[in-house]
């Protein structure tokens, strides 16, 4: 994995779903799309932040291979989410390739005198295996998610997505702290001018 002196800014984690947070690794910054995943290290830090990789992980993969695989998975998921949101059929073969590469199995872990627990043991030798939890999350969203609750932010200048898990299902913004407040301030200024 490549080393970088400078750490890229971190992507927002506001979607309430890992597959949608993957889409949000491209966001508008200064009114232009910005890809937060610029190095293999950025991908690793982001996967750790999501809990998809253990803290302190340093995967040994060819340089840029994890970055390229993450970007490929992101655009595959983006296409499938958009098609599902539109109610149209799509070809899942690219996502299925990621799922086939997962190589995971259940493992019984017995840490102490209490009951054992079942956990999923994953191989982490390839970029696809490192990204497998996101591919599985995307497949679950596409097959079982309520797409009436999968939404883009209401701010027409924002390109972020979210899964509305609020009780009333009336969430409009990727983040109240960002887009929600901007909207409220703009509405307040508009009322003041009138």
C-alpha cells in the first residue's frame, strides 16, 4: 500500500447506511465534485472508520489496487442504486463479482465461561476481499431496502445520499448541520428581504 505524507480530508459519514456512505465518498466541495478516496491509505482509513476493517489494519495489496477496486465498487453501486430508485432493471454482474471474491466463513469464538458467539471470518488478501463488507451491504440494500427511504439530499447543490431512519420518515437533508442549516439561513434571509 502506498504511503502519503499528507492525509486527505475524510468523507462524510451521514447516510445511515454503509453502501450509501460509499456513494458519498464523492461530494461537492466548493461547488465541484471531490473524490475523498485518492489513495489506498484513504480507503483503509475510511474502511476502519466504518468498522469494515479492524483498527490498525495495514493490508498488503499492490499499490493503487485498493483505490481502483473501491472506486469501481462505488460506481457499480451508484449505478445499481440509481436504477433501483428509478424502478428499473439493472445488471448486477459487477457487484456479484465482488460478492464472489469475499471468501468468508462463520467461526465459533469462545472467549470465556459464557456462551460462545458466532462471527464471520474474512480473508483479507485482495482488494475485493477488503471491500466485501461494503459489497454485501450494497446487495442487502438493493434486495431488501425500502427505496422510498433512500433519498438524495434536498439541497439541489448537494450530491449526497442517505437512508431515512427517522421515526417520521421526513428527513430531507444529508446533514442538518450542513445542508439543513444552509437552507434555514437562506429561508430566513429571504423572509427578511421580503
